[in-house]
C-alpha cells in the first residue's frame, strides 16, 4: 500500500472508526524486552492491597493502652503543638481510645485487632507489620499521589509504571501493571483518580490498565460489530505502514508506544475473557475467597490478582474505597474490615499453597493513618505515624518493626518514610532505587526523589 507521508496516522485511524483492540494483529509477534535486574531480585511481582481513605491503626495494628486510659480527656498540648492537623485544626482536641480489642496472634505473638480475625489467625506469622511509617501529605488526594508516585505533584509515574519500565513484562498477553477498584458499604467512598496509575513522563505504554467489573472489563477493547478478522488485518497493515513512515521522520517515542499498545490490545482480546472466566477454579478456592466469580468485589479482585500474578503481571493494585471514617469509626471500621479480612487472608493462603508467596510481595496499607484524637465519634487524617504490613519474597515473616510514642502520634523508633517503602520494594524486585531514573526536562528523575532514603534492611530476610 503506497500511502503518501502527508496522510496523518491519527487522522487515518480516526476515520477508520475501529477500536484500539482492532489495530494490533500485525505486530503481535514482537519480542518482549526485559531488563536485567541491578541487584539480586527476591520477588517477581507485587500485589498492593490499598485501603483507600486511611485505615485507623488504633483499631487494627497499633494498640495504645494510654489512649484507652485517657479516653475522653484533653490531648496534651505538648504532643500536638505546632503540628499540621487535618479537619481538627484549631479545634478542641480530645483523646479517643481504641474502639475494638487487640490480641496476640500466632507463634510470633503479633498484636492485631480482633476485627481482622482471618488475617490475624492465618497470617500473623507471615506478615511484617511496620508501625512507624510517615508521609508528607495530610489531604487524601496529595497523600494518594505521594504514596503512588513518590511526589505530591500530580503527573509523576506510578510505582507500577516504574517497575514495568525497569524490569519489563513477563506476561505474554496482559499489561505489566493492572489496577482494580472495589467499593463496600461503610465510610465515605474515597474517590480514586486514574492518574494514580498513570505513567507520567515515562512512555505511555507503561501506564496501568484498570480492570472493571461487568461485561466490558477493559474499555475500548472489543471490535465493533461487523468487523471481520481480514478487515482488522488490512487496517493494521495500513497503520503499520503509516507508523513506519512517521518514525522515519520523527524521533517521537510515542510512535513505539502506539505500536506496542495495538499489539497488547489485540492479545488482550483473547486473554482477558479467559482470565475473567472463573469456572475453572475449584469450588474450595471460590469458598476460600468468598466469591462466586468476577463480580467486582474485593474478594473477586483478590482472586483475580492471583490469576494475574500466575500469568506474569508485574504489579497488581487493588483499591478498596471504604476507609475514610471521620464519623462512626467503631461501626464503620468493623464493617470495612469485614469486607477485606477473609479475602486478604485467602490471597495469602492461596499464594503460599501454590509456592507463589516466596516470589511475590503483598502490601497492605493506606495513604496515611487516623488521629489519636476524636472527631466526634470518628478520627481525622494523620500523617506522622501509621501502619502498613508486608509479606512474601525477601521479607521477614512474623516481625513487628518500628514503634510510635505512647499516644501513637509520632513515629519514634525505626522511622520509615514513603520513599523508604518505595526503595525497599524496588530493591526486592531487583532494582536499585538510586539507579532507576528517567531524564525529564533535563533532569534525572527517580521514584524516590532526590532526598535521603534507604532500603529497610531490618525487615528483609
């Protein structure tokens, strides 16, 4: 086909009127390129269970007897003076004690709230609980952005994009970074913007792909009615010709991105329906997770995460949006915990019994924590100390790391920044955080920024 260079590829595709998935056939045999790890990798993939809204550590993983003793009394000014608060700024500050009991669990004796009985009883000896994490942001959107991209400035690449960029993709017919979002019935529904999994200034092919519930899990993937396979091939060949003409005249890296996107879209047309077909899962696995199939619930997404991990996806992120408890924290956190407890423990159990926990990392946490001060019968945002846990490849099991002061206000022992978390995850995946960089606007830019940060060696095997 002799198409003159003056015909714009974008115009041609728009006029053709076919979906993204219809343009991939000709390039589907391209070879994947996977980078060599900079350090010895302990894990091949990360599954991040993201409790969006701010899970309260005082009812889940960081029990504070003093808060129980001083419940309802004024918070000492010496603790909060000069501190950045959320919605409680300028208000009377009153101590709120733990709203649920804690117990010691497992041979490790980890202290975990009773509202997470499945995680506590089945995973206490597998997880590393880090109680001394702090972040730079106290509002949800900026805190989400910082946790996901290492910057409070929107537009930076997400963690999953950096890992995909650094290591390549082992999945033959799926993207290297997949995102799922679930919603329950408790708390304020935390909005999650698609830019939380954006590739930022990295090439667009490293952007995360959201899988949705329902009959159309990936938007714009299906072919329009009446488009035959031959018509699909003819169009792709024409598009490839235009791509080659344009690449000869331009150094735009997004041309390669478009080609790779077409390839991936074509492959996903057959891989995604198979991925979402849970009929080949035995009943005891469905019962373990507490789901009947691909219904968009947190449980379904956890099972889907395992299936994605089996197929080589590098980074899988599951958001559950029920953890913003400015009011009714006692009832709502128990409800939100009940929505994720069983499936989280099931995912850990399933990975372990398949031998996959040894080379997978599971992360559980939020963008920040909740305040030791009451906001009516709820808790406000809190950034100077909160808890996350980690498990899997290269992580010490059954470990409690770090500590907060007796009010749970400040991280005081083994303080861990968000950048430290990122540096550690990259290290476990075989990437040196100081070497994983991308030149953007003339500067070498990294996920972990330019300030000091460290790999958390205390939590590593």
